């Protein structure tokens, strides 16, 4: 009751699910470790499967076939900060997860997307504003960096969405 399906994605058995949390941590989950269930089963908690604590909510899950591919992971925070990190920076899985993004006090990771590096980024704010720009305009930074301003926000406005558009 009250639960709903937000996203469906396809993942290979030998691939990975990368779970990103609000505080900027990332947990690795081999697709092979996800238990098979019936059509009517309730499934298992992603927090238990990824060994993530429930005190830090998961905001995005990305399926990845190979961690060494030349792709970009794009981060967006509630206050409009953005950064790109090479997927290969996440190529050494650890059981307890890793720090994927530095987050300032009072801010949180809102969305994480996977791109080939040639996408256009659309960012939307609560007040109804939107901005569109090439992904290449976002700085490529290391895992623990906080990022650069992707959208200027006025007052208590906040980010409500991000899309990566591929032509």
C-alpha cells in the first residue's frame, strides 16, 4: 500500500547495480546477487541487498555492465550543484561502499545519471524554471569533489528534476 513503481531498467547478470545515497555514498550490488522471485513475490529490500544503512536514503540506482567503460556519472544536488565523474573512478568495488560525491552541509544528492559524455542536460526547479546545456560544460571532477553550479536558484527554490537527453 502506498508503494509505486518509478523506474524499470535492464541489467545483465554479470553486471552491477550502483546505488547512490542522499549523502553522496555509493554501494555496489552485483546483479547476480539479486535473488530471483516469482511475479507475485514482494522482493527484498535494496538496503539489505546492497548492505546500505537505512539512515541514508537511496536516491538513484544505475545498471552498469562494465565498470571500466568510458562513460560519465552525472550528479545533481538539491541546491543545483553538478559534477561529472568518470565511471572508471568507481571500478574498485568495496563491500561497505565508497564516497561518490562530496556534499555540503544542508545539501543532498538529488539525482544521478549515466551518460556517454555527449548528452544534453535539462535541470528543472520547483518554481518552474528550466535550463538546458551540453554535458561537456560540466567539469569532470574526482569522486570526493562537490561540483560546480549547474543552476542558479533564488531564495528557497530547489531542484526537482534532471534529464539527460541523448540525440
